[in-house]
C-alpha cells in the first residue's frame, strides 16, 4: 500500500472569531479545534503536515512533535497553502483536511481514503448535498462525473442552484496534485490561488476525478465564528453523550449534561441533570453523579455517590465514598474508600482515610486524616499563619468534637478525643482527651440579683 500524507490546512486568519487566540486553538468539548483533524490524521496517515499562518507557534506546539509544520507567510489561498506543504509531503496519497471542521468523522474520512486507493483516481473529493449551499464551492458534474468545483462568488446563476458542495476534504495522487497546482492561477473574484481549481485542471486533462458523498452533511459544518462554534459544540456534545450511553452509562437529561471529549465513564453509572464533567476525568462504574455536580480533572472510583451540587476539582475519590450535597473538593483532595464528606465541607490538599467522616460545615486543608476518624461539625484546620501553610495530622479512629479549631502544625494521635469547641494548639497524644476551651462559669441566682438592682435605681 502506498503511504498517506495528511495535510491539515490551518493558515486561515480566523478574523470572524474576533479573538486574540488562533481560531484552531479555541476549545470544543475540552479539546482545541485542531485536535480533531489531528486525531483523524494520526489514525489514517503515515505522516502529518500542518500549514499554519505567521505567529502560530502556539498551534505548532499544541500539534506535537510528530507533526511537520510549515508556515504560509502570505495568505494567498488554499492552493498556495498546499504548495507550502509540498517539500514535507511524501509520494503516494495526499489527504487534505481543513483545520476548522471538527465534526468530520473518522469513518467518513476512512471511506474517502479507501475509495481513493481502490479507484486509483487522481483526485477524490468529499462532497455533501445540503439544503442551503450558499457560500460553499459547488461540485459541477457532467454525465455524472466531477468536472470542476466553482466557488460561490464565481458561480453562474445556474451553478448556484447546485446543492452538492465541496467539503474541502480531498485525496490526491501526489504527483498529479503537484503538477496541477503548478497550473493554478489567481484569476478569480478573490485573486487567490484556489486548491479547488486542481479538480477542473485534472478532469480536463482526462485524469480520473471521483467524489465520495457524505451520508451526514452536518459533518461538513465549519467553524468560522463563535456562533458556528456553539452550533458545532451542540452536535459534538451529543455525540459524546451517545457514545457514553451506548457503552452503558445512564444520562437522565442529555440536554442539560455537559461531558467533555476527554472524560471516560464506566457502565451503570447514572448522570443526573445539569452535570458538567470536564478535563481528563475518569469515573468508575455504578456511581451516581447527582444533579448540578461539576467535576473537573478528577478520578472517581466505582460505586461513589455524589449527592446534588458537589464541585470536585483535580481530586481523587475512592470506591464506595459518599459526598455532598454541596461540598467542594479543591485540588489534591483524596477521599478514601467508604468515606463520607457531607454538606458545606471544603477539602484542599488533604487525604481522608477509609471510612472516615467529615459530615458537616468543615474546612480541612493540608491535612492527613487516618481511617475511621469522626470530624465533628464545624471543625476547621487553621493551616495558614499569613505566611506559610502548615500540616494537620489526625490518627486512626480519633474523634474530633464539634466546632474544633486545629491550629497547624498539630497532630492528634490515634484513638484520641478532642472536646467540642476546643482550640487545639499542641499535639494530642494517642488515646488522650484534649479540651482546649475556657472553663464554664455558673453564677446561681444571678438573674434575680440583676433584676433587683434595676428596681433599686
Ligand atoms: C473552501 C473551499 C470551498 C468549500 C469550503 C468548505 C477553496 C478555494 N474553497 O472555501 O470550495 O466549499 O472550503 O468549507 O478552497 N487556507 C489556508 N491558507 C490560505 C487560505 C485558506 O491555509 O491562504 C485554509 C483555511 O485555513 C481553511 C481552508 O484552507 O482550512 C479553506 O479556506 P477558507 O478560506 O476557509 O475557504 P472557504 O471560503 O471556506
Ligand atoms: Ca472555511
């Protein structure tokens, strides 16, 4: 089999995005736009050439070291962009992919490449039949065969009625492509060198030009502005949810569920409405992700329950744990197996051991909590002295009474008790009871004496 070079065209200016950021770096469901053609190219091609405009170092960096990047210094058209890639391309098949059409599926492009290889055509165009072809290049056929592509602005009234459009995805036999590109002129309404002209040049020379028509014209939707980015995101989001549902995940309300392309979820997990799961997150099987939860770059093991409205960032939760409602895990929180984190609890850079409970109204930061510990309501680790952060350690089976302040650095030993309302500034040995609060004073009959004094005045 001859080799395949994928050329990704991404030198367009992307003016209509009105952004300081290159268009192809705008995120779509958790990955930059450019990641989508790159993924297809990596699966189907032996080498990848990326054509970028000037000042696109960030795009090249994001593409990765296996990609050969070339810069198109002047934006003279898609044909001119292809010529910049020539020196980096191999013989065999050239697959052209636009940088801004993320919905093109791997299956469709695979079908195009297969057809092109089997037919040994000089060029094969991926086309789509659409209800509103305005703005696109039209595929002009004669006797059923592709004769040429005419851009919308150069089309005659009759040509404008053609509903079959050029998607901008093509396969070419390398030698034929470079020969024909040499003959392309900028004699058109925009004064650009159009890659689309290669089709007519090859057909006129008697070379075989084929078309593969997409089953789903929606795949050819491009991103030129932010409204199109949002429209494409609706489709991509639904694809992600469909993939998850097909693999055994229950999604109660797909319309209000936002799960990025970077997320994995195991079967028999249920996702309630208004959930967002983003970044590189992995969720195990048999979990319940309650309404309104927001999970970002986190790992959640099997059989975890998130009650409504938990915010989980860059954290890990082990199997059979229950969290929420309304808890906040900040980066580097680690909740152990069967642990319980309740409402209005914030964890940061802390480990909570197996079966331990932090059920209500607590802040636990820079702490290591052992197994089987009970942290009473309103317990606060005082981890910050205004300059440095300090650690709190709580041993296995310790019991921290409600409304305790643990002034770090401090250690509460295994099996120790801390009385409610304590401010703990010194280490508590294993098995001890520490009470750090003022003694209660009781004055019998005080209220009556006070009332009597008032009468005397
Ligand atoms: C292009 C096609 C059109 C097709 C449509 C599908 C041409 C002339 N026309 O039109 O037939 O229906 O896509 O969306 O190709 N590019 C460069 N350098 C340039 C110019 C373009 O790299 O100097 C890249 C763009 O980044 C883009 C691709 O080439 O990925 C197509 O260019 P664009 O300007 O978007 O062409 P369209 O007008 O959309
Ligand atoms: Ca375009």
